[in-house]
């Protein structure tokens, strides 16, 4: 576990710009609901990507005005 790195990435933006779609693509599986309806994401959703020497925690946030 020498040189192991980890960090957090918050995905922020206006309503219906594709934040949840981006999170699903980065994680590689469908963990966030996607819809054309506004305010589909109501609470922060976390997706974790693990690599051999790294871990990234992505956070999909609800709308930001």
C-alpha cells in the first residue's frame, strides 16, 4: 500500500446538465437515477472508484442554482 492516494470529487452544476449521467459514466455502473424531470437527485449520492494504488470518491450533488 505504499504511495496509495485517495481523494474526493464533487460534481456540481445547474439542474438537468448531466451530473448523474457523468457520475454513472465515471463509476462504470448505474448508481444514480437519471431522468428528464428536474430535481431527480434530492440528496447527495456517492460513487467510489478503486484502483490498485488509488481511490476516488465522487459525490453527485442535488441542483445548484
